[in-house]
C-alpha cells in the first residue's frame, strides 16, 4: 500500500508539473500570438503612414491600426509615438494654423491627456511631439516648457534646438541646429521665420530660398516645407517689399524661384516682379509679369489703374507693342476723364421710365452752374440747344451746382413736359426750353 501511495503521489506531482508546463506554454503562446498580432498591426500602420507621408492621405487608417496594436500591448511607448506623430501630421495638413475649437481641438486635448498618463518627462521624442501638439492649439508657453524639458535630456539635439529656437525666436539655438545638420530644410525654414520676426527681412528671404532649395523630397513633409517656405517668402515681399535689404537682382531671383515652383502668386506679387524687372531693365520679363498681373480681360483693367500705368511705362520703354500701348493710353485717358467729368446719359428707376439726359460736365461743384464738356447729340439737352462749352445756370427755375441736381429734379416731370433752361454762352445768358424724354 505504501508503494501504491508513493506511485500515486508521483503521478500527481508529474501531472501538476505537466499542468504548470502546459499553463506556462499557453501563456508564452498567447503572448507570442499577441505580439505577432501587434507587429502585424504595426506593419500595416507603418505602410499606410509611409504612403500618407507621400500623398497626404491615409493617416486615419494608420492611426486605426496603431490603436489596435496598442490595445494588444497597452502602455507601449513606441506605439504611442506612432499614434501621436500620425495624429499631428494629419492635423497639420488639415489645419496648419492654431486649432481653437471643434473636433480637431478635442482630439488633440484627448491625445495630450493620454501622453501625460504615460509620464513622458524622460522621453525626449514624446516631449517634442507634445510641444508640437501644444503649438497647434495655440499653447506656446506650454510648448516651450515641454521643449526645455527635452533639452535637459539632450542638450545638443538639433531637433530640440531648432524647435525651441523657433518658438522663442532665439537665433543662436536655430543656428546651432543648422551647424549640426546643415542640409535640413526645416531648420532653415525655422531660421527664416525667426529672422522675419526680428525684422531682418532680407536675411529671412535668403533662408526661405535655402529651405525651398533643400526640400527636394517627394514626401508630404518635404512638399509642405518647400511650399511653406515659398509662400512665407512671398508674404514677406507683399508686406515688406520696400524694406527688403536685398539687391534688385537677388529679389528677382527669389521671385523667379517661386514662379519656377508653380506656387500660386497673386496680382500684387506679379506687379512687384514687374517693377523689379523694370528696375533692372529686363523689359520683356517686366512685360510678361505685368500681363500676368492684369490678366486678359481689358474691361477690368480700369479697376487697377496703378498697374495699368506701370504697364504703360514698360510699353513705352520697350517699344515692342504699339497696339497695346495705344489701348493702355485710351484706358488711362478714359480714367482721367472720369476723374474730371461727370457723365449722365439716362436716369430714373431701372424698373420704370428712364429719363434721357445726355451730358458730360465738369465734376467740380460750382456756384455759377455746370460747365458742359459734351452735349450728346440726340439727347434732350442737345435738342434744346445746349452746346459744348455752355454753362447751365438753371433748370426749371432752380439753380444748378452739380449733375445730380438734374438727375433728382428731372424725374418730377412727365415725358413731353417743357422745362425752362437758362445757360451762359460767351458772356450772354440764354433762355432755352427742354422737352422731357
């Protein structure tokens, strides 16, 4: 019996050990399975995120896979880095300015709360991500505080130096980042920003150009850096063109770089380029630039008379398009006439009777009546005998000082009514009769 008992005890021990081994094996297998599933989700997320970096779309799907991976491995800091990076990049694309309200702000606030749960004060990369998220929602002071923590961890890290320098407008910090990594386009963009904030506009233009030249990649980050640098440079030209401490040929080179990049330029910037080309005597390029500014619809040119005058100067100096010069001079003469004269052919309510007038008069109000610059044939005043050069003194026994007086009083009469006029001609006062039409 003792032997049987011992045998049974041994069997129980073996079975217990086998159970322990089986349990441990199941635990290891389940961990491996979870790790494999996590890695699979990460691999898919990374592929989608890499595509999003090139195309600018797909960050939502990448974040979804990263979240699934994090659910399989809660608290994994590396996965959290991926989620934060993808979320930040997506929001930078959608709203590159401070996010004050709305779902995007709520998402970033929630993401920051998750970061703080991880106690990230000793993780430089997450501190940098935290700073950039805070900057997105307009919390610069908090962003600077996060960057200072990151700098304590890595005093010479160029990414930290560049961001901290940009946020605090510290030229020395950004230049130290560039010294460590001279071909990083984003660092030169940061330096240009700090220079512009300090009023060093010419130096800022040079750095914006350098940033655009270095950002040659096909990924979305390079495209954003390149286009952002060019757009920021254009804004400097528009806001501070007269204060740019740059030679004319260097200003032209900067703007030509923008044209070559096909970044959108507005009318003001094309005009600025035309002025620069004119200053350098490069008249054909000045002509092309001003034509881009004015467009092909000549009817709209009267709204841009300063630019039309610039066009006239370019055409006169270039002497290569006489027909265009004649058209420009006609537009400017018409504008000059409009400055000097008031003209009224018809008046009255648009839905009712339109009273005919047919006068062009000196615009300046005068106590001694209206000086007629032109009395249009076929209209009532010409039919009444009013000639160019006459001065209309009275209309319906009321003294006239401006053309609007006639417009206001004429509608009191029905068509066919005789209305007395008094005019002065060559020193004589004449009484005429106008028939209302």
